[in-house]
C-alpha cells in the first residue's frame, strides 16, 4: 500500500476518523492504531506479521528484564554509582547483574533476525566465492527467504528500545501494546524515520489532545511530500535516471552527468517525500516525528551533510554505534577508525551488496579526510574559511563528492558504476532532451535545497488565516495540481528495499 495512492488515502481517512472517535478511550485508541498498522503491513504480505509481532515482543521482554536489572542496581547502590549517572558513557558502565547480559542477548537476537533475512545469502555467496578463489569447493545451502519489507527499520527500533532502557532514558518499556505500536506504527513502518523509543513511547502514555493538533501543518507536510515524490522523483526516474544507468554507453557524457545529478535529486525527493508524508500523517493522528532532512545539498562538508541527510539514521549510528565503539575518546586515529567502521556498517545497512559497503566506505573516507584537513593548523585558523566565497566552493566540492558516492549507491554492480564514471570522463557528446519533463524537475529539485526551513511555517500561517471552506479548497487544488503534473503510475519508494 503506497502512500501516493487512492487505496492509502481511503485507508488513512478511515483510520483517522475512528482513531479520533475513540480518543477518550486510550486502550481502544492504541489497539485501533496497532490493528491498523498490522493491516497496513499485512496488505503487502501477511506472512511476515508473526515476524513483526515476534521481534517486537522479544525486544519488549528483554527491555523488561533490563529495567528490572537497572532497578535492582539502583536499590543496591551498586559500586556507589548514583541513579542520575546510569546510562552514560560506555556499555560497560556498572549495572545490575541482569542488565548487561540481557542487553547483549537482546541485541544479538535482533541482529540475528536481520542477518538471516537480509544478509545470510550475501554472506554465503561471499564465502563461496572466497573458497573458490582459494581453490576450495564450498557451496553452502542458502535460504531463499523473501526480504521482509522494512526489516532494517524494525530492528533499529527494537535496538533503540533496548539501549534507551539500559541507559536509563526510559525507566520501563511500558505495556506490550506500546512497544508493538512503537515498532509497527504504520506511517514510519516501511521507510522511517527511525524513532527513538525514549521520544515516542512517552507520547503513548496519554491520548493526544485534539485541540493541539496543527491540522494545516499536517496537510502541508503531506502535500510537500506528495509533490516531491509524485512530481519530481518520478519524473527524474522515468525520464532520465533509469534509462541512463541501465545502459550508460548509449548516452553522451553530459547526459550521464545529468543522470547522476538527477539521481541525487531523485533520491532526496523520494526519501524526504516519504518522510514528509509520514510526519504529516502522524501529526494528524496526534503524534510527532523528528525531522529527517535539512537541505542536505547545501552542506559545506561531509560532516555537515550527515547532520542534514537522513538525520534519524546518522544520529542513530552516532549514539548506538559510534559512541559505544569509543567515539572520539581514544585519540585521533581511533576516532578515524570508529568513523570508518560506523559508515561501513551504515552502508551495509542499506543493502546486502558490495556497492553499498563501498558507498559507506566512501563516506567514511570523506569524513576522515575532512577531519584530517580541518585539523591542520594553517587550515583550522584560516580566515578565508569563513568567507562566503569559500562556503560556496566547499559546497560545490562536497556536493560532487556526494554525487560520486551516489553512483555506487544507484549502480547495479561495480561494472555499472565504472561504466557511468567512464562515460562521464569521456567528455564527448551533447545534451539532448531539453524539452523533456526531467529538466524542469531537476531544476526545481535543486531549488528546493535553498528554500528556508521556516518556509513551511509561513505557508501554514497563510493557510490558517483562510476560512475553513477556502482552506479545504486550497488543499484540494494543490492535490489536483500534483495529480496533473505527476507522470502516470507511482514507483515504489527507494528506501522500501532497506
């Protein structure tokens, strides 16, 4: 059930109506949202509903044991550590006897699930190829399980619950229904944003207040997301990107370069469009999601880019992987190694393919090189780094470094990536298709990067000032324009595969 479809619109209207109709009955309200989320997922493939339920329940049980271990440690005053200090620093912080083993067991179970469904075939093939290279004959029996939709996001939510309880950001995971809903809540279930248990579960303790719902803002989020996905991302995918990446040799160098630029805009509009729709739907239901993008292609450094792109993932990797590895506490070389490991695993999280690993490694290398360069005394103290001219130069350099990584991300394999780079480097041919829909879509997509983040608030203020009837008409007209401007059909969101 895709967001930009009539089926989803009808589904969401029904859920919205009944959820607010039973808002005075919190248990019924949460049960309705949970059942709706399972229906939403089951429409795709109901066979994986037991997996969704089982993973959530497993994480909840482990979190309950961790909470008991923390409580026992606090009561005993273990090692003289005050309760306020619980959860800080390394995973090895003094805890109750049950907390740390249960945390490790819980995370291991979650990761084992992810590895089985997403990486076992990849690892088996890699081992088979390695044995063949060594002159050995080893052909393991590999599973043929179909990849469950959104499995990575499920696992990340489950691990967030375990870690937040262990670190004391949550005293208790709450009732089982809260954890089930936290993992399965349908606006974010398929492609995020990744929610922190410590930020979402407290929202479930009390029913939403209808008087505090910014309805106009919710609809604007949805409209902006639909425009990005239906109009821009789809036009770029069908008009240029898919054809050029499928056969780079058939196109000129300029066309190949434009296809890379177009993919950079496509993946931004595709993924941020999904996030915008998810934020809007959740807001109308009374729940708040974190922002996931902040004009990423205006970044002036690799670090700045990851402060703006897929923020919920980058901060998750920072808090649950990079910092537990030691972060920046072990000296410059240990810090660089931690960055590389975090980004390599972040690349692997995106897919079971070496191109994704290479993409993650590329971004890790960019982060390390930029850190080394910035720490040089002549550079660190240079006045020119604060000039507007250098800001634009660094912005252009950073964007093209990111685009080089996008070639790896989009390519079907290393051969396809090399063919794209060779085609661009050839420097021949002319740009054709200037009258095609992809060109204005590309220009508008780039223009969105420079729209101030507060622009939505201004649009909301203008919409709120309209009488209710005119407000509804304005929303209807915008929906109609999106339908007219968008190409026929709606491709699945890129991040559905992750």
